[in-house]
């Protein structure tokens, strides 16, 4: 656990739970803004169609693979972010140490939403912060409220599923957007930011589950 905390410090810098920010991680986004990368030519996904389906829980029939991929990206971190928001609403942020493992893990989920927005920006799309399905939201709240020996097992399953989902999205991008290498390289770079975090989350929650057995 100490090695993981060292990794978190080195990767993210100082944590600010109230602002949901890391001192070092902000430099990555400053660089992104200073060096934007977008696909050229006609948009591969229509913004109006994207927004219409972004607000529904099931996509309409007949959407092409690029649009379905973009929708999956937009919706992939809603549950984690919503669950963290709920958990933080039930604690006093000042009671949490800045160097707490969980503080870093929670803030990383907010960064993931930000990263996914940048992924879609490469396609010229704007993502909106929308809530997950009501059933999913209910499940998330129950996980937060359950005893840790039970909730950590469920969180571990969710983190493993998250690694698999983000890898699938990254790999699918190779197939869909191979025609423009530089934008694809930016998409890969952004997904790598998330995957490094998510693999760390899996090991962290796994260690918690083992300690509670």
C-alpha cells in the first residue's frame, strides 16, 4: 500500500478534495489545451444526433459504429462519478487526510470524466455531465451504504469491468479512426491516462478486500 501511495503522489502531486484537483495532473490538461488535436474534414459523428442519444438510456436504431462508440465513451464514467459524488456528500472533506489513498482514487474518477470529454473533443463533440440510469444510481447508493466487507467486493468487480470497458473502447478506436494517425494517437494517450488509474484502483480495492477477510 505504501508503494501505491508513492505512485499516486508521483503521478498526481498534491490532492485537493474540495476542488477535485491534483497539482501535477493539471499540467497534463494545460498541455492538452495548448496543443489541441482534432480530426480534420467532415465530422464522423453528428453533434445533434449525439446529443439526442446522449440524453436517452437506449440509443435509437440505425446508428453507425462511430456514433455508438462516442455514446459509449460519454456514458462510461457516469456511474463511478455519481457514486463518488454521493459518497463525498456524506463525509466532511476536512476529515479526510490529503495523502489518503481513497482521496486520490476518488479525485481520479473526476479526472476520468474530464479525460473522456477530451477524447470526444478530438472528434469535435461536446459531452454533457448527465446522471446514470435511476436503477444504476440506486445500486450505487446501496454500495456506498453497505458495510465495507460487502461493498469492497462489489467495487472490485466494478473496477475490473471498468478496465475491460476502457480497453475495449481504446481498441475499437484503432478500427474506427485509423485513417487519421495524429488524432488517434491523442485518443490513445487519453485512454492510457484512465487505464493506468483504473489498474491501480483494481489493486487498491483488491488489497482492501483481502485485509477485511
